[in-house]
């Protein structure tokens, strides 16, 4: 359970939280089932944090550090994750619908069963990510990196891909012109 002290520190903003983590040597904060909708957590360091089933809907998480965090089952609907880093994070079953993910780094992340339906995922880095069973239907994956990503059983119907550094999954057509991305 999230402690009241953690909740208060997160309310004070990233500088207070990040300083507390350093001062206390807090390596894996327990924030399971934390109810943090709409919170401003820009640039917060949540590396290695346990945020399983946390409610981060509509949260401002741009430029946040979520590397190796456990966000399995988290509600990230409407959150701003622009420029955040969640490399090697566990996000199995997380709901990203309506989230902003421009430039989000998900290298090596576990994204099995995640819901990205209809999202604009421009410049998102999915290199070596596990996207088995993820819903990417109708997504715009323009200039996203998919090299080494496992897209087995992912729903890619109507997805749009355009870019250089990617491997196009079987059954998908690589866009040959820019006209569809305008």
C-alpha cells in the first residue's frame, strides 16, 4: 500500500520526491495501487518503483524516469508520457488509451496485452519490446522504432507504419509515401 508520506512527497513535486529517494537510499518504492490521477509528476524518478495497478490516468509524466518500474495493470489513460523513459519496465496489461506517448522510450519493456488502440505513437521506441497480444489497431507508428520487437498475436489492423529503423511485421504494409501521414 502507498504510504501517506510517499503520497505527500509526490504532491510536493519531483524535486522533493527525487531528493527523498536519494537521501533515504530508497531503491524500490512500493506504490502499488497508488491513486494518483491527474498528478503532476514531470521529471519524477520512479526507476524500479512498484506501481502495479496504479491509477495514473491523466497524470503529467513527461520526461519521467520509469526504467525497470513495474506498472503491470496500471491505468495510464490520458497520461502525458512524452519523452519519458520506461526501458525494461513491466507494463503487462496496462491501459494507455488516450495517453500522449511522443518520444516515449520502451526499449526492452514487457508490453504484453497492453491497450494502445487508435493512439498516435510517433517516435515511440519499442526496440526489443515484448508486444505479444497488444492492441495496436488503428495506431500511427510514424518513425517509431520496432526493431526486435515481438509482435506475435498483436492486433495491428489498420495500423500505419512509416520510418527508417524498423522491421515491418508480416501482414503489414510499409507506407511508401508521406501523403498518408499528413
